[in-house]
C-alpha cells in the first residue's frame, strides 16, 4: 500500500492507504484542518484535536440517531402501505344508494 503524507494542525502524518482512498483521506484532513482553525487561539494542539474529535463524534452520533428514526418511520409507512394493499377492496354502493339518478336512456328512433 502506498503511503500518503497528510498535514493536520501543522504536523505531517504519514498513512498507508489504498490508492482509491487517498483523495478521500486528503479531503477529510482538509475538513479537519478547517474545523481545527476554530481553535487556533488555543496553544495546546492536543486540546484542540480532542475538542474537534468530540464535536465530530457528537455530529456522527446525532446523524446516526436521526437516520435510525427515519428508517423506523420508513418501516412504519411501508407496513401501512402493505396492510392497505392487503385489505380486500370494498364494493361500491349502487347508484341508487348514493343518491344518484339513473342515467336516461335514449331509445333509438325517438328524438
């Protein structure tokens, strides 16, 4: 596996990864650096990394919880659709029972 060199919070970090993962890791390192920039006033790099990591984990867990709720709702709605399709169709009441007047018939030759 080829090694790539990422720079995070001003420090070089060498990682072994597949060639197909290189761009993704570079993008993640850039996103992490952007988040770390918010802690630039803090001289302690480890503290900034920990705070950023906690924020990212919090976002990940919140997203996972929202996704689980959405999946549950999709399952509930799917069950409702399946149940609705499984019920036999109700016959339509006759026109007379619905208050309609039967259609007039045109007799051939009469006009």
